[in-house]
C-alpha cells in the first residue's frame, strides 16, 4: 500500500478542498490521480479509502477513462473499501452499483434556485443514523453544480438526503460507500477558481456568487469539515 487515501480528480480544478486541509492537519498521506491530465484510476485495493471528485464528464460516457472508473469503483464496492463520491463521483458510484444516471428535470447551479431560495438538503431518517453525518443537524445549505442526477437500484442502495428540485442528494451503496450530489468541499480560493473556469458559473454574476458564499461561509465550512472528518473516521484513518 503506497498511501492510505486515493483521491481521484475528474478535472484539475475540482480538488478535495476542505478535505485536503484536514489531511494536512492530521498528517494523513494521500495519492492524487488527475484523470483529465492523463492519470489512471489505480486499483482501489491498494488503498484504505477512495475519494472521487466531480467533473464535466458523465458517468454514461463510453470513453475508456470512464469505463475504467466504473470498473474500479465496482471493485471498491465488492471489496468494501470506504468510498466517498462528490457530484460526478456520486453518479459514478450509483452507476457502478447498478443504478442509473439521467438528465435533471431542473438543472441546479449555484447557491440559490431560480426563485432565489437557498439550495438546502434534508437528511432522511436513514441519513440521520449514518456516521457520515454524525454531529450535524438535519438540514444544510449547499452548493450545486450539476445537470444530471441518479436513479437508485432497487437493492443495495439507500437514500440519505433529499432536495426540492433534485430529490436524490446523498446516498449509501453497500456497506461503506457514500455519494453526495451537492458540494461540501469548497474553500473560498477553490470557488474563486471555479468561477473563472466553469462555463455555467462564468455565465452568472461573479460578485453575487462570492457574496452568497461569504454569507454562508461559516456554516458551510463547519458542515463540510465535520462531514469530511466523519469520512476519515469511517475509513479508520483517524
């Protein structure tokens, strides 16, 4: 085993953010593979836990890179390796586990919906019992950036959190694999970079986006750090 935690980027600018801060604080080593720069998804069995991040790709893509990603996630599920997927990483998890990825009826982008209401997710009764959300409340403000969503398989998948426009916001697959459709990992510097790069965000008012993030920053950061810390504990890394 080279490093205890494998971090897979689907695009360079979508990194681990708040989790990276915790890894530094705890002194936990990690190995990062950037698939958008020619990286290859390694065998998850060489690691104690796996994190797969977001990106503009689709889990329905037939590219060799995505097909390998799905096979490696399926292997992680089979071997019960702790897994956390964010946005595309959640969709790939569901796809690998036998569910489906479909187009959203309502695309979600930013901190506010089309009516100006904050995007929030609500834990289900199952979600409230999950160690991933230990120490947190039942409802959180979130950032959204996705045009696809998932349909869960009838067996082996559990809904942990819901949203208004996109009902499936957090899931558990198998024993210890989790997926989050929304983003809890952003830092201010990271979000500023996204606003310069992401096509959907570039079409929005940057100043408004930064002000909205600043207004939520304390709660958002505390929630994200707690959630990421909980995952490290599930993985036995702290």
